């Protein structure tokens, strides 16, 4: 809220607010700022105040004015010149790198949003939001549990026990095992067996989080331009990551029982994809779980058309053990299993892992070694203690119980606010129908101190959406929903 009593003028406050969002990438390069009249209405100031604020941003080189089109977040170097003068994507034709491909994809997303007069919150904005707080309020768009949910005494105790060991100096003064700590891998193999995923410790590779595991698989099995099937709606970061690597993304509509198998079959015939990326259990953002029938058909297609399947089981700790998993049915033949502990235990420990077919382990390990050499043995040993002593299991049970209660409260508040659910509310996330363009809504809610996850984020090609993803753990506050209702009503006028 802009305050007249502030030590800064209204112009300075507005300029500072917009510049902070640009620097934190909450306003993407190439995105169009609201018109002077729109910005004045949204912030309760005069048009002259907005003009003065935009002038300050121009002077700082953060925005640029385009004749008869308005103000845009400035893009650096040749890209900005190309977008302004030639009205073509900011990509150097002499470059065939992943960076150039991502620049083009990013430009088209910004252009699509710009035509609608809004500035998109993109995948990296959500990530940055985890590190640069929009405010001290609970954030509905976040993809993690609140820190106070994850607090424990057993994690620090495990670290102290590991560091007090006489062997601390031995494993601190040399690189860890290439595959990862042997003790942890043995425990992970036992954990996977409870999910009917049977593998040996030597076929498990520890990673710097689950995202790193997905990246290892992509860099090992794919080359720029290769077609990859990804569920849509799907994890925004996965679309962005694959685009950055220069992959040809083939979006597969995700339904309640699994992917659209007819679409997958057509892709297989026409494009011959190399990989399919799936979140089988508590799919992000819908919460859908794969059915056995769909799972069998997916594996038939994989065998028939010779592609691998990556199963991202990030939410395994809050999911039922009996849920259908592709890797359990396939026996790690064409499937690769990926999971981690950031969501449930310690985001900053950055411990993930993958389990792979024996024929792929050495190739995947080579990719890991080239990127990170080895992973931190100290934290892996501490995690092994937490698993071995049953503390992680009890912690996960507490989280599930707390999440069930939070979900019930959040659903009731969302329905009272006039929203509906596009999918059954389960797991950590809700897929909510708002009735308004959530790209525009997300920018208005930023002014109130809330970072949303608009529905357009979860599509390979950004397009208008009235859906948004909410985190049940961070949307239990009635104050958020009251503000949401007011802002949505203002947007609809």
C-alpha cells in the first residue's frame, strides 16, 4: 500500500515497488507494464504520479517506452533492440545453444502476456519468491511446506552425532562415494521396497535434490531438439528446465486417471519421443493419481515405441504407499524413479536420489560426476540416521495429519470465497477455478503482499487461464481470502 505519510513520495514508492519486482524477476523481461490509467487505478494515485514513476524507471534503464504501445520491462542488448525495432523474437540466429532456445520461449511467453496487458509471474519468479520474500504473509503460490511445519529436534541431533564421530575428519577430507553414501543407499533401497519398487543399492544414485536428479536424466538421455512428453498442466519448473536445455516439449493433457493416452499414441507415431516425464502420485498441480489401467497402457507404449519414463515421486512422503507407481509395475526396466527430501524434511540439505535400470546407471553416474563430482556425505549420513531410527517416518506422519486439517480449512474458505475446485482436493495443492484471468490477478495480489501461482504457469505455452494452484498449508488464513475476493471483484469491474 502506498502511503502519503511515508518519508518517500508516492512517485518514489511506486517506482521502488516496480523496480524491485523487475530485479526479482516477478516482472519478466519484455513484459508490458499496466497503462498509466490502469496503474493509477490499481494503486490509488493520480496519472501524473504514475507518469513520474515510469520516468524514474526509464532513467534507471529498467523499462523502455515503445511508440504507441506503452512501457515494457527492458531487455538487455540486442534482444531489446530487436523487440523494439523489428518486432521479432530476441534470438541470435547464429546461436544454437539452449540459452538461445530459452530466450525465444521466454520472449513468446512475455509477448503473449503483453498482448493481454499484464505482466506474467513465471516459473523462476516462484523460485525467487522462496528466497526473496514478497511479504511476511503466508504465500499461496509456494510449492513447499512452511518452515515451522518442518521444525524438528531430530535433524540437528543427527548432524551433531555425525560430526562428533571420529570418522568426521576421514570423510570430510576426501570426496564422497560417487554413487552416494552407501548406508543411505541401502536404506533407500529398503524404503523403495515398501512401495513395491525393488532395486539394489548399487542402482541408486544420490543427487543434490530431486530437480538435480531430473536434470541428470535429461542430460544423459537427451540431446537438444529431442522430443519429450510432459504432462500438462504440469510442474512449471520442468517446462522451463527442458526448454532451457533446448528440448522439443510435447504437452500431454493430464486427466484424473492419468495422461491422455490417445494424445500420447499420436505423439509416438509422429514424433518418436525419447522420454516421458510423469508425476504419477499427487500430480502437481491437480493432485491426480495414476490408475493401474493407465499405467499399464503407458508402459506398453514405452516398450512399443522405445522411450524411457521418468517418474517424479517427490510427494511420496505424504502419499499412500499403495498408490500406483509406474516403476513398481515396470520393475525399473524402462522407468527411472526420482524422489527427494526437500519437501518433507530439509529444503536446504538438498538431498535427492534416483533409481535406474542397471544398464543406465554408469551413464547417469558419469553425468553426475561431470556436474557435481560427488554429493555431501555428511548430510547424507545424517539423513541415513533419521531414516534408520524411524524419525523421518514419524515426522512424515505428523505432517500428513497436519496437512489433512489444513486442507479441510482451506477448501472451506476457498468455496466460501466463490471458488470451485477443478480437481478433487488431495495432497499439498489445490487446483482452483477463480473465474478471472489469474495472470492479471497475480499482479494485483502482489500489491497486497501475496504471490500466487497462476494457471498459465503450468502449461508449456503460456495462455490465459482462470485457474490457480494453491498450497493448502499456506491458505488457511481467512484474511487472504477476504483480500482475494475484494481484488477479484475489482478486477471484474
